[in-house]
C-alpha cells in the first residue's frame, strides 16, 4: 500500500519517508536509503538526513553516514538527537575524541 501511494504521489516527501521507515523496520536498508534520498530531494530536513545516516551505518557505509549527520547538523546545528546519534556513531567507530568534541 505504501509503495502504491508513493507511486501515485511521487512528489510528496512524507510518502517516501513513510516507505523508508517501513523498509528500515524490515531491515531492507538499501531500499530505505533510496526512499530517504528521494524524500531529501523533495524536502531537505535534518531528521531525514539522520535517518539516512542510520541506514547507511547499518550497511557499513560509515563515511557516508558521517557525511549525512554533518548535513543534518548544517540544517539544524542544535539538534540534540542528531548530535547524540552522531557522537554515538563516532564513538562506535573508535573516534572517541571527535565524539566528545
């Protein structure tokens, strides 16, 4: 149903985001990434970039995930959630010093 709605209304970012959530919850991160990228094209938002980073991390794309977190923080530098998730990802990558900064 989500896929059908997204195909019928391809220019609605919320549809792509909802589809990305579904794909992420079903561990189809490659599809989640594609849906998030389309949602971001339609409406760049810090939470969409953070979600993209999460899916990229799940696929082992650490550097691309860091870039997505940085884009999220350029949009909303004071996002506590994005800062925490980015710091956690840096820590998990062994970049403790960067995570603390």
